[in-house]
């Protein structure tokens, strides 16, 4: 006969003791009815490669934990270490409370079945219940159902608790069904504002000895045939988890001298609390809105995402700490500017981003399996875009380039050798450190999906492997968002220009140089962002003349650096009005609002760009926005000068825009015109240059070419070298 009642608390992404509803109940409710508590964490074999934990002489009963499309490891070395640190920190915290943590590996349902047997002896407390926090993603739901089935088979009570690590509790959103969630974030945000008043109160951590004791260790020891060994220390656990993950790339980048990780943070609730305290006391939280698009350093963004993903801290704990700073109730922050002065732009921006995390999770509940499907959230809308793949069996017969070449492009994308400086720097950073900024992630996703047209799931699975702060909802939904198959109202029209983005957010190329040391010898930022644009002399001096990023870039983007004003014509603004997740508006032509940033201005029937470097057609966003082959520019760079001499000033431009009446130089490249070649140009001296078809003319907006055509009677002159190579 059982001598008590044990409740097993299965932990997954709720690795904390404070603001934990299950531990709060067991420590404060005298009527919970249990004599013992057994907290359990199981390293999941389907999501983490566990072969490094195998005991000598044993083989893993589980297949390798690889992704479905790209066959990447589901969890790479950075997150494996971080999760191990989170679990060990939780174990230590529970021990300080008089409890502990049983750590296992494999399949959670199998572990529960074994515990039911081991706790079912005549001198053992019986297993009465299994409690766990409910999660909404497909695999987690499947796991919950498998555990529920085991509990039902063994007459064990099973309970799913509300996941309370988010900003606004699900019970307070006003949504009775996930299908009621608006498909546009802005609509949802407005329904939840003002955000400062919405979160529930934080639950206190249990006090020492307030939790039911653990069962005797001998009773719950792993079975003799368990293939996985128990970790004896954190160092041992980390080393064994990382062991099988050493070979990821054939030519992995090396950590550059002088570069520093932007995420040198250890995992665990203890470190999460320290990080939050630091962010507020240093003033970084108040500056968040100004610094959040940074690329270098530790404090330009909160770096709380990894802690939030593992449940080491909750969004409402972040909110609660911000409230104490804003209201002036926590004297530890009295030295910080803004103390007691209410919500500021920075703290408001943090709440905005926390709500975005909420929304991504709710999208997971609404769209379920579609989160992982090629057509994404548009699966049921007849979406039929033809993506490029590296899978020869899945590739269309007319796919160009063929699957083998796509595989090569992907390898260079992973290694950071595409020739696109901002993208390559980000890819090397994430490979070497497990972190890269949100701004860089957006550009990498846009580059892979919009510029290269490659199946977005290759990128999502790459990030799943490499990111320390991987979160299933945030990662997959954000990749869908950038790929145009998610809930972005602009869909496929959202295109980031990584060269313009480089100038906007890494003006002097410091970030790119930090992670791509080969480019440090190049002086001009435009050459750092695309090495192939440098002169032959500069390339030879830098030792780059034969570098693959120069001789064979995956993509060439022609971008005009000069932005001189033409007469009385209003200059194109670098940033216009805008709000939302995608950055500011493009300026000049108007403003925009909503989730995804502002729209670009439209010039006299020309093309415009958004503040995020996206291209917009003559009649506004949504038209003519896909670059043709390799060449396009995001600005109408205006050059005034004297003919041929002007062609050699400044950086190259994509194609000269010739005003027929004045003979001056103006740069224009229309992505909807031609096939990626350079347009003609005519200098004030009357010479024609170039090798393409048309120019927009003077006040009437007509197009002009050489009087008798490309190969007519007027002589043609070679295009100057600094206009960039032809295609």
C-alpha cells in the first residue's frame, strides 16, 4: 500500500522558482493533498541530440535530432550550453528551498511511466498526479497528449497549468478561441492597450521548506537499462551535450581577433534577474527605443530573449520591475535618470516587444501545423509561390539555379561568404556566438527569401540550431513574416536592401569589419558592405582580389551613396514618418503606420524606398518591388556636375538618370525596366555611355535613348569603371 501521494512536476520552458504558479500553489495551499513533490526535467531527445550522454556500451534508442528540411541539428552548441546552465541553476535554487530536481534524458512520457512503476511499491509513496505547464506548439502539444495517455493508463491525475510567462495572461486577452486572434499585430495591440495596466501581479517565490519534500532518491533512481548517464556536474553536462555537435560546417568561420560576443550571458533564473536589474540600473532600459537597432555591444538590446524562451524569467516580472522604476517605488533605481517619472519611450518600447512575443505565441495556437509549412499561414489561401530548394527530389524541373547550386549558395549563406557584408557578418556572429541582433536577423531572412528566393525553412531551421534565444513561436513566425507567408499585411512586398541597411545601422562598417576581418583593410563602407565594388588596386592591397566574396558574390546590389539635391526639387529623406516593427517610413512621399514600418516616398512617377531599405513602385507599396536579377538601387541618387568628369566622383551608381533638357547627371535604376543591365547615360559633353535601353526624360517624364539607338550613328563610350561591373 502506498505511504503517501507524490505529484510530479514536469518542467520544460518554465525553469524558475519565482512567479511560478505550480510552485506557488504547492508552497501556499495547505489543501493541495500531496505528501511529496518530485520536480523533473527531461532533456528531449526529439529536440536535442543526446548521444553525448550515452552510457558506455549503449546505443541511443532515438533517431538523430535533426531538422526536417535542411537536416540541421535541432539544437546547436550555444543553446545546449545555455539550457544546461538554466537547468542546473534551477536545480540549485530548488535545493536551497529544501527540494531538488531530477534530471533525465530521452522521452518524458517514458520517464513518467517508469516513475509510476518505481513509486508504486508497497513501501513507496504512490504517484498521484503529474502537473506541467501547457504549451501551444505542435510538438509540445503532442508530448502533452502522450504524457496524458500514460497517466490515464496508470490511473494518475494529469493537469495542465496555464503558461504565465507572457505579458498578458491568456484569460485576460478577450479571446475565447485562438481563431479570434486578428491576423494583423497592430489590430491585436490596439485591443490590448494601454499595456501598462494589463499584466497580472507577479507571484512570489516559495520560501525555504514550504514545498513538499522529495521522495527518497533510491526510489526514483533511473532504471538499470536507461541508456543515458546522470550528469555529475554542470561542466560535465555541458561537455557531453556539445560533444556530438562539433561538425556543423565544412569551412566554419574562425572567431576574429578583437571581436566580442554580444551575448556573453549565462543561463538560469539567477542570471536573468541580474540582467534585468542591470538593464534598469544602468539606464539601458530607458534608452531601449534609441538603441534597439544596434549591432555591436551587450546593452543595445535587453538580451532577455533567451531567458524568456526558457522561462527563467516572465514578461510580467520584467513589467513589474519597470513599474517599480517608473513609479519610484524601488530605491535601488533612484540614481537612474527618469526614476519615478512614469513610463518613457524606452520602457514603453520594451512592453511593445513583449506583446509581440505574446502575439507570436498566439499565432502558433491559431495556425498550428501551418507554422512549419512552406506556404505558412497562407496554407489555406491557395498560396503557390515556387520556392527554390536544395533537395533534388523536391526541386521543380525548371528551377534555376538547380538544386545542387542552391545547396552551394546555402552553404555560403551559413558560412558568411555571400559577399553581402551585413549578411555575412551576421551569419558569422550567430555561428560563433549564438546571437545576432534583430536588425541583422531581419536582413538575413529578407536576403535569403526575397533576394534569393530560397525556401525560408532553411533559414528558420538554421536559426533553430544556432540561436541561444531560440523560441519556436518567435523564430518560425518571424521567418514567415519576413518571407511573406506570415501575418505581415505587406507580405511579399517587404524587401530589405542589406546595403542600405548597412549604411543606416552600421554607417562606417564597424560591425561588418568586426566579424569579417578580411574586409578590415577596405576603407570605404560601400566596399565593406559589398567587397566586389572596391577598385582592383584596393582589392589587391587587401589581399581580396581572388576572394570568393569578390569574384563570385551570391548577389550584386547596385547602390548609390551620393545623395545631392537637384535644384529646387525636394531631396529624398533618409527616414520618413512611420511606426511599427519594420522601421521608419521612407520619407519624401508620405508616411505610414502599422506593424511593419513606413512606406517609401514616391518621386514623380519614380521608385521609392522605405526606411528599412525596401523598394516601392511608382504608385506606392506593393508594386514593382522585386529586384530584377542582381541590380537595383534604393535611392534616386542625384548627381550634378559636368559630364564625364562627374562620372568618376564618389561611388558608383546603378544607372544614370539623364534629364534631357539640361544634360546633367542623375542616377536612376528602375527594377521593373530591363533585365538587370545598366541604362544609357549621356554627359553634358554629349557622349553616350552604357549598355541598356532607356532614360526618363525631362519635365514630361518621357524616356530617351541615344538619338539613333544603341548601335546607331552616334559613337558609344565605355562605361566608367566606378559605375560597377555589368551583368
